[in-house]
C-alpha cells in the first residue's frame, strides 16, 4: 500500500515497461504537478509513468516529469484543436493529469496494444501448371485516421509514427492502444483497423520531438489555435513554444525568463484545476 499524491492510500500495479520508463496502473483521487495538487471529483484510473535511469532533458525549474507532462499536454491540446477543425473524428491522445520529479500521470487509454499490422487472408493464385490454387497471403493493415493524424503532428515536429512496432518482427503493434477486433469481418474486408485508437508513450526516444518545428508551427497557427481552443489553452501552447525557444537544451541560452516560467506554470495550473472538475472514470 502506498500513499498517493493527495494523501489517499492506493495500490500501484505493475503494468509494463520499455527502454525509457516503467508504467504502473492505479486509482487516484488527485495528482500533483505544475500549478499545485488538484483533486478529482471522483477516483479515476491513473497511469504512473516513471523515467528509467538518469533523467534526461531536465531544465530547471521544471523536472523530468514536468517536461514529459508538458510535451504530452501539447499533444493533447493539438488533438483538441484538430478535432475542433474536424480533421478527424475521435481523440487520439489520452488526458495528462500531473507530474512529479521522476515521472508523471495520465489517464489510461482504453483497449490494448496486442494487435498486428498484418493479417493473413486466403487468396487465389495460379500454379505452375496453370491450375488455380488457394493459399494464405500476408496483407498489411492500415489504421483509420492514422496517416492524416501523423501528417498534422509532423507540422509541429511531433512524430507519432515512431516506435509503434515491436522490433523483433515489425508486425506486432506497440504504443498504440486500439479498441476493437482486428479480426472482425469489416477489417478482413477493408484491411483497415478502426479509428478508436490512442497513441501512448511520449518519452524523448519513443516519440521524437523537434522543438524548432514546434515553435514555428505554433507561431504560424496562433490565430487558428486561439479560435478553436480559447485564450487559456492557446496561451499554454504559445508559452510552451516560448519556453522551448529559450530552453538551453535547444539553443545554449542559460537564462530562462522567470516571468515566462511563472506564466506557463500558472496557465497549466488553471488547465489542470479545470480538468479535475470535469474528468470522470469514463472520460
């Protein structure tokens, strides 16, 4: 039994791990993070992702967990932006919840990663003697909305195509949670998996990030972001882009403006308090 971020007792169950992090699943009634602790209206399932080894990409005053949370939040807000523009039909990024020194929390994605990018179908072929035969043939499956979604994130330097196949054979999926049957009659007929998927694992190696492209993309789309997201959420993306622009890991500038950090922390805190009011177990 462990004590959660707001003093509640809870159990963390080992859920899996990769090269960058270890993941635990539990239930929590709140979470710490930028802007302070927030309390949810009801206990909800929570993923606790802990960085492995020495923290990377740490820029004071933000921790390793804060930085991964901010990247995840940027993906989530852009997902909301794309949905408002009707670029696709369903959310593809889980909800980030909070952070701490070596990790962060987010809402689990429904479904599982145990689907295949290939399926075996029976096809007709011609034998050497000219007669017809039937045999298995491997067919690649596509994921509905994935290519278009990935192209949208490319414009902001975020590569959601990265690290989505197991390295042993390239046929088994990972870091994408899919709701649905990959052997359904519709999939067999169309060779297309449903759009009910979410990308997970936003570590620096699993999901590469080019901050210079992100900052340029946010600047170019600032008016559109304000129209779809409103002042607070568009402001978070703008301040995060400014933070990356001043980030010494990006341009060797050791001086992060204190007002920038304070404003970003305050807006993210406002977002997290609002999120804590509407999030539910079935969100």
